[in-house]
C-alpha cells in the first residue's frame, strides 16, 4: 500500500510538471500564432471607423450642423485616410500565416528539455517525500523546523518555563517580536525574573515600538537593575530613554556614568561615547593612553578630539561630531569589512536626524554583510529600532 501511494505521488508530480510546461508553451506561442491575423484586424477596424465617420458627416450636413464647404473638406480628409488604410490591404488573396518554425520548435522542444535537464542536475528526483512529522523527528540545522518542534512541545506542555526561555531569544533573532514578547513573559512568569529575561523583554518591547524605549520597557529595565545594578545593557537603554524624552543633560550624565563603570575594552564603549558627545558631553573612555583602548578603530574619537571638545560650544561640538561621523563614513567606504563601524555609522546618522544618510549607510552595510548572515540581520534589527526604512535596502 505504501509503495502504491509513493507511485501515485510520483505520477501526480510529473503530471503537474507536464501540465505546467504545456500551459507555458501555449502562453509563449499564442502571440506568434495570432500576429498576422491581429494586423489584419487592426486595418479592418480602422477602415470601419473612417466609414462610420463619413456616415456621421452626412448626418451632420443634413441636420445643418456644418456648412457644405466644411463637409466637403472633412469628407476629403476622411477619404484620404480611408484610401491610405485600404491601400495597405493585400490586393491578392491573403497568404497563410507565416509560422516561426524555429521559434515554435524551440518553445515546444528545447525549453522543456532544458528545464528537465536542469531539474535532473540540480534537483533530487530520487529523494523520497518527507512529511512534517519526519522532519520534526530529524530537524538537523533547519531553524524553522526546530521552532515548529518547540512550539508543538509548548502547545502540549505550556507550563514548561525552560522551553519558553529557550524559544524567546530565537523568536527575537528571527524578527518574530510579538511571539518573542509572549515567550519572554511566559518564561518570567514560570521561572521568575532575571536580568537576561527582563532585558530581552525590554528589547522586544522596543522592537515593537520601532526603537522607542516605552514606559513599560523602562519599568522592565529598572526591575532588571534592581537584580543587577551594574547591568550595562539596562543602564544604556534607560539613558537612551532620557535622550529620546528630550532630557539631554540627564541622558549625558547617565551615559557618562555607564562609561566610567565600563572596562576600557568594552565593546559597547564607542557607542556610549557617541551618545555622550551627541548630548553635549566630551567622550570618555576613548583616550589612547588608556590601556586596552584602540584609537585607530573607525569612529573612535582621538585624544585631540576629546581635548578639543572640552572647550567647545554646543554648536561647535555638534559640528565636530558630524565631522567624526563623516570621517567614519569615508573609512568604511575604503574598508567596508567592519561590522561595528557600520553599526556606529547607521546609529550616528540616525541620532543626527539624518535619516537619508542613515538609510544609505544601512544599504551599504548590508551590501558588505548581507541579511542572510547574523551581521546583516543585526543591521536590519538596528534599522527597525531606529525607525529607518528598510525597503529597498537589501537590493
């Protein structure tokens, strides 16, 4: 019985292939078969229109709508056009429509053969069908199947907190932010709050609100800080909420406090420095004399930049920041294989409220780090966080 179903399934597949091939051949051949007839129909239609115009002209003349002189002039013009159309018609009996033999043979024979050869070369006609149940038993590295398997497990056992805890960040990385929010809430409800879970929930809430740190997200982050007061992620987002609320002085102080508690080689320190500078402060922690710092990293302020910023007015400091961002842009144009640089550049243009350049930087960054990769997905997530349009960025 199983062999019979397999045979019928194979037959159905090849019948569908043959039907689709025949339908495609008809679509391609139809314009070739009707070409001459269509031209004759067009000429006949034009002649009928002109004859109808002559009859309409006689009616207008009888009704006194036009003078005899106007009628004679119009009749002469219409007659000229009718003669021109009639002259294009063949004087002898129309010849049978000319067939494009080579083209028809190519469509009917060569294209199906090429398609079959391509399928036999790149496809797997010998591969047996594998229902969803079989794929769930052996998912391999298929993330979609792994998620489906976890979802089935949680549908049967919705109180499995560890399952929700594992699934929540996977949902977030695959941009299923609403599902991630539900999963994080279930994990917190069943396993209790932790800094990792609370930070993940806050980031999910921000992703839903297009990068805005909402009041609910801020409350979640403050709860995370009660569990881990030196949590850099929570402190960064709380400072960001102050910046978004239009409180630059408080935001600068919060970012400066985060910079002081961060190690000199912390990967988030350049981003913190940018926010310090953009809120009117002098970047901290990027001094080349500090052990572990990398002054040559694209986008990091130099010692001279830090010293100059201390004595600048707010307008001059903003101009210096824009110059640093443009310098980073130029360096990335020369060497695009710097993921952290693209992240800083996109975020910098967004903070400077230059959304066009931010979108351009995003497109160039995705060209260097395509979306199928982890870096590309992070760039798209950053764009959504900052409210940058991603349409056309992956083209």
